[in-house]
C-alpha cells in the first residue's frame, strides 16, 4: 500500500478534512513505513465505531468503507462538481480533478484485510463488511464506485463529471425534496405517492406532467396554479412529480405562506445551480386585507429581476383567484375606482401561465375512485358490498373528494384486517 497525501486535495477539501479519513490515512501511512503499528490499535477500532455510526445503509455494491468514500465524493460541493453539475467545466479545473483522482482511488482501494491482520482482529473489520440480506437502497451512487474502479485517473474524473451532470452535487445530490427554514433543509422521507395511486383527474395530471417535462428539457414552461375543491388531489399531484421524474435533476422545495416574502432569497440561492427546481406553495390564499400578495405578484412576473430558467413555481389553492373577494368588491365599496381595485386582486392569478381546475367528483367518479383504490390495496371485497359501504360513508361525510375516498378505503382495510385476525384467532383455538 502506497502513502496517501491528503494535502494534495485542493478540490475535494471535504475529504481532506474528514475525521474518519484522516484517522485511516494516519494508520495507512504508518503501515507504509513499517508493519509494527500495533500501538495504533485504539485508532483502528475508533474508525470502525465512527464508520458504523455514520452508515445506516449502503448505496453501493461494496464495503462499508467504500460506501463511505463514495458518499463523500458524491456529496462533495467543489469547483469541479459544481461546474460539472451545470455542464460548464473548464479544462483547468478538469486537470486539477484528474490529479486528485489518484489519492481518491487509493482511499477507495484500501486493503483493510492486511491492516486488520496487524491488529490481530479475530472478526471481520467493519470497514471490509458488506451489506447482508438486504437490498441496496439506491443504485445511482454505484456509478461513483464504477468511476473509482476505472483503470485510469482521467476515466475516473470524466465519469464523475458525468455523474454530477446527471445527479447534481452537495445537498442537491443527496436530497430530492426540501423545506425552507431560513435555509434549505433536505427531506429524507418525502411522500412517495405516484400518479398511478391518484385515481381520476387524467386531464389535470397530463397537463402538469407535460409542463414539467417541458421544464426539464429546457423548453419554455409555465408557473402553475392548481385550484379547486379541498381533498381533490392538487398537492398530491405536485408531490407525485418527484416519483414520476425519478432519476432526473428535478428538485421540489416546499414553502409555506409565511415564507413567501423570502422567495427572492430562495431563488437567488438556486439560480446558478444545474438542477431544476419547482418551488411548491401549498394551500395559498390571501385575505383581502393582506398586502403580501403584491410582493409575490412582483416575483411571479413584473419585477426587475427575471425568474431563472431553472425555477418554476407551483401553487395549490382552494380559491381560483387566491385573494379573497367579497360582494363588497363587486358593489359599492366606496372606492372611486373600484374596478381597478378588483383588477389588482385578480391579476395575481393571471400571472400563472398554467391554470388547472380540480372539481369535486360526482357520485359515479367518487365510486370509481373507491373501486380503483380498493383494487390497488387488493382488499378482495365484493364490489356490491364495497359500493354499498362507500355510499353509507358518503352520507356521513361533508362533500365527496379523493381524500374522502382514501379515508374510506383506510377504514375498510382496517375492518378486513380485523376480520382476518378473528379468523386466525379462531383457528388457533
């Protein structure tokens, strides 16, 4: 094993400063001089403790150690990865990256078996363990492994360039969904809902998918307003986009109404990135006394700063016009130019190039949604019984919706499970 010099890493400074990597290199470099390093046994086991604590699952077909190195490289945000993400890599940065691949490949190919033997480790080192009896969580980081296993530094650098170009780097490589809390915070367990799970509203789904596909391909695309009755699947459609376009550079940023005033900050932080961002504001509405909508309207269209081509804004609302409108607005409000005031309120909705309506389902559509969900859940209940129960449920509720259909299916599913539990219990007796 040859000596590793972390000081040569200019771009991958996150690896140069990593605590576990430094402890490993300390042992390796001592091992390179002589094999009498038993006095470093404490450091050897400390590496294993920290590595196990930081590895909840494996992203690659490899060892815990290789997984950790691949993760550091995949998430590294440096000049090389950032320029690769945007597709604007210059030759000087590429040259530096090629040089640094030598040390990165040495780290990946550490021979832990030889090191473990020096410390008389009777068991298998955590560093050389592989995941057992469990599927790898994600496959795309395996491309980083393949890059490091390439025969030459140039090939490794070029494969990493392609990786960052496809999946991004830093926090945007690691997460697909985000919330805004003064900074972008990655969401690990975001809603995995798919369009197949959303029964009905085919035209609405197609319109949203098409607009998002245009956006991802770099074609002109519109900000979208999804409006209609509550529980009709507006927000679910937006969230389903992440799963529909999985493997793309689409990122979803969830923003609540209280943070609308910080839209400029959010857009500024992502404008120069190579990923595509949908800023999602759910259930947006303004009272007629609120004036924050004027700033939001300026951001949407009409402000001095243009909306970046890698950003779209998708809004859901129960109101078509977003801003509350009263009969007073349509009658004698006391305002000299009352029509101007009304036009001011209506103009916000007009800023959305795509407006999609989600009406409440009629009886037939509601029952079709129920039957579709029951089939997805594989409930195995007679259709006539299902319909009868659904109509009873509908009478007790306050308006039909896809959400109501889902709640009904949850109820029926629980009943089926309870009946099966009784049957199993009676068999045991």
